[in-house]
């Protein structure tokens, strides 16, 4: 079975996606804020409570771009590890090994931007002022369809506003399952389909009319933003994506809608 972008061939889509994110990398964060009126931050914040962070966790954020999800997860993970350490009788650094966040993206320009932000936010230290080891963050270039990670090596896999850019959705989900440990969790956040008719009318007018225009005005790049909007329209709807997750071998698959289905959060487990 092939899902999404059926009429564009694989190489063409990969080349197109690469070019889009290469061009938008420097203005990517600013554009997100402007186009979603800051709402993407609320969507991304809402994922943190779903991550199920625990001390020593290994989390890969695929299509992690400039680090929005990875940085949120790192803060939650460090907080969990600090409180576990403070409430234990162990001497410093005797407890479990600190966890690790891996931000993986196919586009090195997005990762460069992410590394710059991590340094700026002072997230790159591996010890705190008292000398305690901290969870770390690393950046890795790689394709979601063929991740540079070992089988059964991560506790949590997230992909946020990334899956619709991947050429073969099913292949990416199968590879997600491969890298997860048994019991590991997948979370996907992606634009989805709006049920309510008035909200849908407004949303379509906004995305097809306003977004490419803003792309042109702010980033001087209407075509890239046109692509983003079209890729949203082509992506499988809520229940279709659940089906593809099951086909990839995920269990306990579920989704919840945010903002009336503008965005959906899918989850599943490797059992
Ligand atoms: N997750 C980040 C966020 O929410 O801000 C970035 C989302 S951005 C819309 C999509 C990202 O997917 C880009 O950084 C792009 O380079 C990456 N990407 C596209 N195709 C990919 C693939 N096959 N494998 C890994 N990353 C990919």
C-alpha cells in the first residue's frame, strides 16, 4: 500500500522537501509564530504531559528540526531526574544513568539552527553547578524511513509536524517501531482534518489564502509555504492514520484532536 503523495514520485518529493526546509530554515521559527499566531507553542506545550518522562529515558524526536520538542522534553526530563535524585539517599551520580534526547532530522540546516538555539538556551552542559550529571541532548542527521539508530534502543519516539513531509508514511512508522524498545511509545502530532464546517471554511481560507501570501511577504518564498499547505491537505485523516499505525505494527492506537482537529495527536505502543 502507498499512502499520501501518491502522484509524486519518491525522489521528487524528497528533493522538494529538502529544498523547502533548506530555504525556510533561517526564518522557520519566526514564521511558525506568525502563521499560527503563536498557537503552535500551545500545541507543542500540550505534548509534554503525554511524554511520560522518567529518569534515564531515551527519547528520539524525529524530524526534530530546530528543537522545539526536544528542548521541552529535556527540561521535563532534567526536572524528573533532579527530583528523583533529591528524594533518594544515593550520593550524587550514583543513581541511574541520566537520560538522553536525540533530535534527528534529514536536513542539516535545521539541525545547525537547533544547535545554535540549544547553546543559546544553555542546554548543552552535561553537568549542573553541583557537579551532578544531567540528561543530554544530541543532534543526528537521518531519514525517518531509515533511522541511524539501533533496533529496540529508545523508550519514546515523537514526530511533530514531521510525518506529512516523509515520503513513505508506512515505512517511517515501521522504522519507528523498529527503534522502540518493547513497551516503548510513539507520539505523532500533525495537522489533520477539521470536522466542524464553519471552522473548516475559515481554516481553509486562512491556509490557502493567507499562509502563502505571508510566506511571500515575510520569507520571500511563496512556493515553499504553498507546499506546506498542500502537504497538510494530502495527509491522511485521523482514522486513516490510526489504520496505518496499526499496519506498521503499533498497538493501543488512539488519537485526540486539538483545536477542533486542526491538529491531531496520535499515540501507539510497541508491545
Ligand atoms: N518538529 C519540528 C517542529 O515541530 O518545529 C520541525 C517540523 S518541520 C515542519 C518538518 C521537519 O521535517 C523539517 O525539519 C524537515 O527537514 C524534516 N523532515 C522532512 N522529511 C524528513 C525525513 N524523511 N526524515 C527526517 N526528517 C524529515
